[in-house]
C-alpha cells in the first residue's frame, strides 16, 4: 500500500501537469489567463460561456475549473452546480474568477460549489499559489477516496476470510460432546474471533474432558491458536491421553507458534463419573465455581497457573486440583467476558453478582439460565453481541450420557488396515518413560469401523498392560491396594522398582482379522514376571472371580474370551466386534 | 493626455507584456475590439436607461480593463457599474462620454507599446 507515499512524494515536484478548464466570456481576460496557466506548464481548455464550460467538462473531465461568475447563457453559478454534479465523488476544485466584491455575490459562489476566488486584475503569483494548493487538495482527496475504497475492500476481504476461517475452524473444532446432557454452554457463533473456545470430549476410558480457552486479542490472531488447540485436544482425548499430557502438548504448541503477548487463558476439567470426582487445571481464567447441590453452597477454585503458551514446557506446571463431587454438583467456568460485562455506569457484573444469582436460585437446573439473564439485565443488551463464554458441567451417572462412540459421524469402512498382526516389545528403558497405550490405540483406530469400540479397547489394553507391568515385570502385589495405607505404599514401591528396572519386558501381540460386518481382534500380552497359578483360580472361582485386582472381571464382560497361558505370564483376549447399524 | 501613469500601471503592463510575449499584440487587439463593441452596446443601454444591462456591461469592462492595467478606465467602469446596480443612472450619459475618451487614451498607449 505505497500509493499514499507516492502521492505525497510527488507533491514536492513542481512540474505536475494539470488539465485546467478556463471559462470566461471576456476574450481578453481569457487570453491572459490561459497564457499564464499554459506558461505554468498546464494543459488548458477554454469555454466562452457556462454551457460551453459544462460541455467541455463533460468531454475532458479536467482537474481544475476556473470559472467566471457572470457569463451569458448559463452563468457561472449554474455551471458550477452542474459541474459538481457531474464530478460526483471526485473532487473537482472550482475557482471563481470574479471582480465581484459584495458579500452576497461571494456567498453565491460558495453556495454553488466554488472553493475560492480569483479577482481581476489577475496576479500571476496568486494564481500559481491557488492552482498548487488546489492540486494538492485534489490529490489528498483522491488518496482519501482510494484509501476509503481500499478499506472497504479490505473489510470485505476480512469478513470473507473470517467466514472461511470459521468454516475451517468448525471442521477442526467439531463440537465434540459439547451437547452432552450434563453440559450447558454459552458461546457466541463467532466466538472464535473473540478468542473464546469451548471443547468437550468423552474419554475412551469413560469420563469426559471439558476445555474452556480465552485467547488474548481479537480477530484472526485470536482465532489462529484455537485450531491447534482443538486438534490436539480432540486427537489426544480420543487416544486416551491424560489431562496432563494434553495440557503439556497444547502449551508446547502454543508457546512455539504464538507471538509473545498472545496466549490462552484456559481451564481443563477431567470429569470422572465412576469415581465421582473432577480433576481441574486453571491457568489465568477467573475463579472456577463448584456448586454443591445438596448444601446449596459455592466453592471457589482459583487459577494457580500461568495461561497456556506463556512458559516453555520445562517450566510448565500441570499440577491439578482434585475435587470430589456428588451427583448434581456443578462446575461453572467462564472467560472474563461475563465477570467484566459492564452496564451504562461502567460497572462490572463481577463475581459477587454471579454468586448472588446462583445462591438465589432454588432449582439448580436454572442456575445457568439465570446467570445469563442477569448479565443481560445488567448490561441492558439482549443481543448476544459480546464475548460471554460460560460452561456448566454437571456430575451425573455415566449411564445418563448414553453410548460413547468416540467420534461423531459415520465411521469410514473403506480403506485402512483390516487384516494384520504386530508384535510390540517394550524393554526396561521404554517401560520407565513411555506409555504405549495411546500409540497402540491410535494404531487400532485405523482399522475401519473399529473406532466406536475405542472405549472398550482402551479399557482392555490398559488393564492388560498394567497387570503385565505391575504384577508381572515389577512383581507388585495387588493385595497392598486394599487399604488406603497400602495404596500409597503400592505406588511408592511401583516408582522405586520401575526406576531400578534393568531387565524384563512387556510384549504385545496384536492380531486383527476381518469378518463380515466386523472383525476379530486378538490381544496377547506377555510379561517376564513369575506368572501365577491361573488353573487353580479358574477351578476355584469359576472363570472370572478372584484374580484380585487384575481387572479381569471387567474385561470378561467386554469380550468373547480371556485366557491365561503358559505359567500365567501370558494372557490372551479375543474381542469380536460388529458394525452397529 | 497629461501623464501616462495616471491612466495605466506601467510596471504591471511591462510584466504583462513579458508574460504574453508574442500574444501581447493579439491581446491588445482583442481588448480594443471587445471593449469597442461593449462601448457601442453601452451607448444603447444608457440611452434606453437599462440599469441591469449597464451593470453587466460595465462590470465586464471593469474586469478586462483592469487586466490590461488600465486603472483609470477600470475605475470609471466601476462607477458606471455602481450606477447600474443602484439604479441611479442620472449622469450615466456624461460618465460614458468620459469613459470613451479614456478608452481612446488607453488604446493609444497600448498600441504604442506594441
């Protein structure tokens, strides 16, 4: 956009050639004027009366018009009015040539669209100055017009780009399970351009992740970060990564891609419906409120971390706060939009009002709507044009959420690996540092049609893997976990043994064979532990009972068979699956 | 004619001549022809006591004579214009006579300056 600069530069050059129309009925006056103007290097068109002036203007569209006021036929005033009309948006300076002196006549000139006067006898220096002044005025006007057009063009383009970006964003940040029955949320349709982001995903192992993000800034810069966040969130949630893993990955990505000063205030919740608890991480957002339904009380959960994308991962802290919840308890989170919504007196809505509204609400189901209404009343605006973003997540029984299908939409059955097997052996160094489950889950999810079963598969894999690692390779006894005291000891021992581990392995043998409308998945896990007398247990406990702590009863409900082999250090699970129609 | 400078701004006329160069002669001829026809018209309108026409013609003459540096002529045209404008045309006849005399003087000086 250097146009402006070019024009300003050329202002200093003396020899800009203008095309100037001179209209005067007096031959000698016109002769003098056109001689002077021509000598200045400009192109001159002449006219002898108002009508000729109009015609010439129409034909030549000159840059400047010198117009005698009193002329036969059409006089100067009328000619000026017509010329202005013809010029439309363009500024064509009209200078009246006149020896009229009385105020009324001069006012008439101005009213007709004249910008200045030149009186007789003509003075060459004054004429020169006026031509220069009006030429630069005209250029300025052109620049302004050009910029106005450019701005409007840019604006159109910006809106178009935002629409495209929004579409791309919506494709990446599909709503996940945000419409689950235990979630309520408020998010304007173009919120991504306010930097606000709400994501929710069921976890393969049960439970649910909820994420609220608020990027600094507005428009595209704020929206750009939302895309990788969504992609990481949904991708990792689906593969069974932990809250800590996901936060670290998002932080790493944002730190790398965002410029200094742009970051994402966020809150992420891991809701566990089975345990009746929530793991919460808050970085830079207003206090999260926990509403206790039974006691009708509120607890604050303060942000204890920096926003995402501020510090490098080695200084990034994923320590979360764990909250026990009973059925019906609610977690309320928001961006600062609600808290900072101002009324006409510039008074913020504030957290106190939020608390008042909640505590004044008898039916917990109405809390969310009442807050929304109270903010609208406070600001006096009923249109949701502000960046109010708010989420309410309620603790429910998992069964109330319906079936988990991992990903929305129809699965793809075409393409992808269906008939294969693999062996994956994890040796001590890997066992110490790496969780193989997301990778294996990811691999299995490539099997066309298998994705809706990812929850069960993940559960089976994780049970089998922890058995093989903890009871097999590390030789830990699950009896320990029976008491609270022992639980802690168990994990201490686990850490110690894992640290000093220098031999042994866990080996996965995975085989998938396609059948009509589904497949057979065989997972065999072998470890280098001592094994155990599974035959005795099978006889005594009728297949499923008594493999204390090994999670086998759970797995048994999910698959065709669970079989121990060898000395009890091998286990084989056969899982039949079918496409649900 | 008593003194040229009472009738014309000699300095300004020199400048004008410099600017006009070859066109100066054309200018002088144009001015004389144009003014002569205006004076003829003025004869008629003064006789007819048409104040508005007097105003317009003398206004035009005032402008063109000032442009050829004929200060006295321009001043007399201004007086006549004022009469037309105020519709006080008593004495217009007599003023027009003096104006014509002045025009003769100016024409002569201009021609001599070619």
